[in-house]
C-alpha cells in the first residue's frame, strides 16, 4: 500500500469510529507536510506490522463472517471457563449476540444475519425468548429505526456487574486473540461495574444485568416528579381511630357473637361464620405465643401514612356498606410473622383447561371464573356450602355433576362476550362484576340481576386485565394495544388513556388513594400513572421478564410486582427503587395481595403454591443493610402447596382471612 492509501484509510477509519477530532488533526498534519519530510517513512509507512494490520482492517471491514467467527470463539471460551467465573462471563454473551445480529442487518447482510441468529438463539431462549421473537422481525436496515424495541436497544447500554478477576480474564482473552470486532461491540454497548471479591452466583443479584442509556435517563427524569403516596383524608381508617380504633381480642369475640345474632344476611353470616372460626383458631395460637404481642406492638409503632386529597370525584358510600366495612376493620386480626392467617382455597374442577382467570369478592362470599368459551360463572359460597359441595364445578356442558340437589345450576352463568375472558373483578360491595375479553370489550354485570348492564368499547386489541378502584365506580383496564385506560361506570368512553409502554400492558392495579394506577408490561417495566393528568410519574426497572401481577401496600407507600420467572420485587414509590427481591417461586407469579395492616404479602404462582412473605422485617432489614449492599435475602415465612392447582387469584379479606382460587390441573402422566 502506498502512503496516500494508508493515509486515506486511517482518516476514513477514524471518522467511521467517531474519532472526528483525531481524523481532523491527522488531515491537517498531512496538509502541512505534503513533501512528507516530517512524516518519516521509518515510523509510519514502512512499518510492516502496521501495514499488515491496516490491510487486514481494509479487507475485513465488510466481511460478515467475522461476526460468526468472533462470537463463536468468544462463546466457546466462555463456556469452557472455570465454573467459578463462567456464569459471570456468560452474562456478556446475550448483549454481544443481539448487537452482532443488528450490526449484520444494518450493513445489509440479511442472509448472514439470519444464519447467525438461528445458529445461536437457543443459548438465550430460556431467559430472553420474548425479546428474540421481537428481534426476528428485524430483517432490513430500515427496521432498526422503525421498530421502537430495536431502536432502544441500539441507543442503550447494558450494565453488567462482574468481579475484577472475571473482567481481567475477559480483557486478556480479547487482547490475546486480537478480537477487535468483539472488543469494539463490548466497548460500545456494555458498561461493566467491576467489584472486588468472589463472583456472585447468577441468582443472588437481581441487578446483575440491567439496561441503561437513553431510556434509563428518561426514567430517572420521570422519577424525580413529586407524588403524594398517602391515604385519603377522612378515610374509614381515620374514622375507625376516632371511634376507638381496633378492638381487643376479647372485644372481638363479643362483637362476633353479637353480630352473628343480629345479622340476617346470608352472605354476611357466611363471612362471619367462616372468619369467626379462623379468628378463634388464630387467637388460640396467639395466646400460646408470647412473641405475638411484640409483633403487634411493632406494627402499631409504624408511623402513620400522610393524608392527601382525592383527585377524582369519589362516589358517596351508602351507610350500610360503610358500617359493614367499619365492622370488618374493627374485627380485623392483626397478622405478623408469628401470627399467620387462615387460608380458604377455592378449587375449580373439570375445567378442561378452560379457566383463564378467577376473582374473589372482598368478603369471600362470591367467586367468579372467566373461561375460554367466552362465559363467566359466578358462585355464591353460601349456596355452595348449603349444597354440600366443597369444590367449584366448571364444565362447559350441562352435566349432572354441576347441578345442585334441586336440579339447578350451582352457579350463575353470564353470557355476552364473543371471545375468551381474560379478567374479572368484583366491586368493593360485591354488587357488580367487570370482565374483559379477547373481543376488545369490557362488560359490567350485576350480581343481583345476573345480567349485563354495559359494554365498554375503546381498546383495539384483547383486554388483559381490569380492576375496580378501591371505592368502586371507577375502573382501570389494560390491553395488547400497549395502553391502560381509566373508566367510570356511567360513561361508555374512557376518561384517560395512559400510553408509554413498549409492549403489552398485562396487569393493572389501583393505589389505595385512587390518585394513581400502576401497570405491569411485557416490556419488563412497571409504571405509575397520575389518574388526573394521565402522565407517567414513575418507571420501575429491574424485572427480567414480563410483569404479570401487582399489589399496593395498604398505606400506599410500597408496591409489589411479580413476573413470569417467579421473581417478586418490592418497590418504594417515592424513590422508584427496588427495596428487595423476593425469590422462591419457580414459575409465573399470577397474583399478589397485602394483608390488611400491610405486614404480610401473599403470592400465588403457577408452581401450585401460595407463599407468605414478611414485609415488615424486609423493609426494616433492608434499610439497615443498604450500606453493606446486602439486599438479596429470602424472606418466605411459609409455603402452602396445593396438590396440583396453579393459583390464579389471591385476596386478603378486610378481616385478614386469606382467600385463594385456582383450577385443578391433572399432572402429566
């Protein structure tokens, strides 16, 4: 190569890699030294090693086989490393894989890109299947800009925690093998957080691999907004305190007997009867355990939540409903790590895999199921108990097994949807049911009239979840169309549309003060929205898979979210930081619920278990140990396994009895 060719290539290479200042200086240097006298040939043009290196760059710059060869060699080296360091080195492989693929697509090597993608995708399918399915659609350079998912990946960096020794091993390998292409991709798209000490195991650190960059900057900016997380002024809890607060155990016993004599309602008597027996059992346990009193004192010493004004015009609660709720609150059992709740589990049988969702009313007297045949079935537990049946039959035909002793169905059948029903929710008093479906609609049903009252249309795609607000009247929905919407029962059009998620919005949950809703998405984030303005006020980043369930603590300060991998993360709404990951489930977490005083969190999973977590000690120990960086501890208090029933729904009643529901699935033979 003659000197002019070398000069031109070096300048062009510097510009291509973004070193514009160096390229400009080099051009200026050549301009002032055209005779070449100052630019000595011995130092530059006649260096055989440098000429060989530059020639290799010139020949290989557009060679697509370099990506396959470089990635394959790096992959083999990582998999053959010592087990102590292998899991940390393998964290690098996925970001390198996706950027190799996108680089090939961006340079127009479509066939080579597809071959590369199909050759190595199996390495990453277990953890990143949904992301890979999205990347499959990137087939042309224009797609890298048109597809929001690909564009965000190109503009963001991956944050990877790695021990110093693992980091040194990686750099030494790249330098020894002269893997300049892989080194360039790692330098451009990965930011290493190097720490001293022994490598951590892959499951110990939930933040081992995170994405930051333009999206993280946006999230940080949004998370600076001020939010009011407290409870509403003049809430029922405030009124309860003014009228004497919680009753003692002896007073609860007297109150239960009086209520049992005075209450003529079948539903109320069913609730009191069920919870009364559980209360007596719990009282005996607590009487024999002196530490329970200490636990109750700890819950009392928690500072009260601040009071805020409502942003929505809340409905007026009827006197009967208000008195019923106050009575339940007065008789609430104080739970803690040493005073566990009783659990009532409703099992659906003979559903033939047709049950998509289930919901339990606030007092546990009604249970609803949404089915793939577009039907909704509602069971009244008082009638079911009288019929002598302990399970909920769910066949799609009129088999005699689902008939009561008088020849009638043991459930109420609600028909109206034209597609599978994906969600159902009861209003706080239990007089209405909302359902959402693949037919893109939401329907309001009356449990008293057993009829459809309203059909709400607004979403353009299947509606995955719908939730009544804590005060009724308003409800929130979320859909495959990537939006969440706020509705009121008296209007057929949505009041607010929340848009911002990059993929399906899979679950929605109201804040206790009704001023915010939270949404969980397949884009692995949770967002908090202001219902008055429709703006996103918090973005929670940390999940590694789609978010399927949400729950708000009763004081409104904390939020729990469960994902497809079985990880539960507890968040502080003010800081948008993960307080602690709760790891114990090995499959999808479909439902979460806080106990009435907020000391326990219940989780229901597809792994056929219900778990109870100690929220109080989690938050306290985390604050004490944040300085040491130790926030990853298992705090599962107790696990309730089912025989073979994935847990679809969970709910703590106002008296702190835990209800759960799921469909019996026959294990594979």
